[in-house]
C-alpha cells in the first residue's frame, strides 16, 4: 500500500481535507478575504483562476509528487485556505510543506500552528520521513519568521530559483526539520498552540 495517498488530518482546531474541485467556490471566497492574490510573493489564485489552481494541484497528486489539502477551521466550519505536501520523494522518504495560504482573518492566529503540527506529525510518524523542507520567497519575511517559529532550521538560499507569477526571478530561502528533531519541535508546537488558542 502506498502511504502517500490522500488522507484526512484533523484535531480540535482544524481539518485538512484532501483537495478536490468541490472546494473551488469556498477557496475563492477565502482568497477574497484580503484579496490575497495581490501579494506577488504568494501563490494564491486570482478570481476566476481557482479551478485551474486546484486542477494543477490534483495533477501533481496524480503524478505522485504532491498531496494538496483544503483547510477547514473547526469552530466556524469554513474552508479558510489551502496547503500541501510537495516535492515528495518516497525513496528517502522526504517532502516539503508549502503552497500555504489562509484568509486574512485567520492569519497570525493559531491556525497555521495547528495545520503545521498535523502535517509534520503525519509526515514523521505515519510517512516515516527523514526530513521535511519548507521553501519561501526571500522577499516574504513574514513567511520566513513563521517557518522559524515552527522550529525549522534555515539551510540557505537558492538564487534565481524560480519565477514569480509576475515573471520576476525569485530567490528561495530553504528550511528543514529532521526526524530526530521532531520530538522537540512537537513539544514546542504543542505549547505554542495551547497559548495561541487561549488568546484567540
């Protein structure tokens, strides 16, 4: 049985549902909260492009190198964003977590910590990953700080690594967490989540 198959992950705060085309209207509404597509350092679909965005993610799933999710916030029941595993290398195994975005009202809340804890737990404890990577635009300092707060270690910068949606060249900052680091990261994320949720 291939462990890298669509699966539902959940805790008291968030449900990560395998992404499907039925999520398109809710994702369009979530992206409209803050007009997230206007931030050129993120990969949020613009109005009218969400169907293609989801279709490309599902093609990556069929090709075996992605597992995309829709993010549902438990207290409201709303779809509030998306995230995914990508660059899956089942031979190590190793993967990256990214393509993550949330409706503006849920940014800087407990939601990201809850999502990342679920994804990391599944990666290390079910998929038996040796490492999990995170990549972000060098210009996206908020994202870099958020990744560092997870306990990931900064590895370096890939210069002129890819093109942004506007065609400009992007330098990519790389982070990772190793399997042997996961227990300490898990403890830290649990404490952080409890604190953030109490203040939400």
